C-alpha cells in the first residue's frame, strides 16, 4: 500500500504538468552521459578530452612572461561582486593558475579587491598556489588587500595603482559594471597586456575594445576546466557542451517542424506529423 502511494505521489507532477517529464528525461540522459565518461575515464579508456583552443587563456603565459622580462608586477582584478557571485568564483579558479605561474617566474602579484570576504579567500588561494610549486617563501599577504566597497571609489583607487606601479599585465576577470571601461582604458594607457573575462553582456564591448584578449561569457566558466590537468574537470565541461547541443537540436527540430506546418498545412493530415504535433503540444507547449 505504501509503495503504491509513493508511486502515485511520484507520478502526480508528471500528470499535472507533462512538461516536467521532458525535464526529467533530459536530466536522466545527461546523468547517463556523465556516468559514461566518468566510468571510461576510471577504466583508462579516456585519457584526454578535447577542448577547443581559447586564445585568452593561452595568452596567460605570454602575459606573465612579459611582465617577468620587464621586471614589472602583475595586477589581478576579480571584479566588484562578493564571493557569492558565480563570476567571482570562476575568477578565483583562474587566479589559482596565474598565481602558480607568478610564483614559478618570481613575478610580483598585486590584487586589490572591493569585498573583504573575497580578499580572505584570495589570500588562501594564492598561498596554496605558491605552496603547490614550492615557493611559499615568495607569498606576501599584504599584496592582496581591500580597498572599498564603493564602485567608483574602487575604480579610482585601482587606476591610481595602475598609474603608480605600471604593471606589465592586467587581468580583469569577474563581474564588472560601469567601471569596466575606466579600468580598461587606464590599463591600456599604461601599456600593459590586458586579459579580461566577464559574463556581463553590457560590458563585453568595452573589454573587447580596450583589452588584448577577452574571455567571452561561458569561456570564463570553462577556464578552470580548460587549464586543469584533471580529466574529471574536462569531463564535466564536455557533459555541459553535450547537454547544450541536445537542447539546441530540440529547438532547431521544433522550429523546422512548425515552419513546415505553417508553410504546408496539408502535412498535418499525415500520421507522422500529426503524432509529432501532438507530442509538442503536450510536452513542450502544455496545451
């Protein structure tokens, strides 16, 4: 009796809203794909996952190397949002890789932040990165410091740092708003290599205009997997790409199907088109 009741409760959401079934099937499909890649990786059948080249990430070594040759510091700006912002977390993942490179090359890394919690986390990330490459003696906590929560106060303070320190490379990675162009223009005038990355659509044009390389949108979130040597990180990214391809295929199929019905109404009389149309109305339009 209890099993029957549980089954009844499990079926109710699908009965009341058939489109939920589509989401459930999609979730199961993605889970199976992820399990397939993970299982094959554990068995040694998959040793490498191809990820397309991202120029902005490949230029990190170039930027760090140039700063080292010129004897200039590197400035890292993680955006102006707090630690609960997904772009800030993605920025800190990229920071870990850059910090390891600066430690290896013995290049000074300066990181002014606008949130106190981000400062604390960034200090730990950089400290751990220096430990990984065996250069903990180079770590200086005072180079990761808090400025102010005020948006334009922070921008003005960072501009002052750029003008005084003349960094060889500047990384603007995270969530930015109206201060993006102010920071990017100042960095450009200082002659630094600038690598920017953000998912803020309204700020991307300014970064593209003033910076040398830009991580556009989801490239920012793929950065940690792209730079990581861990196969699990790359499998996660691969699974996300497959899920997007599946969704895009469904959208394309439904668009073509609807256009055919509009252009040739008589096709609706055919059994195949009639069944597909019924499925779309039931599971996708909920009509």
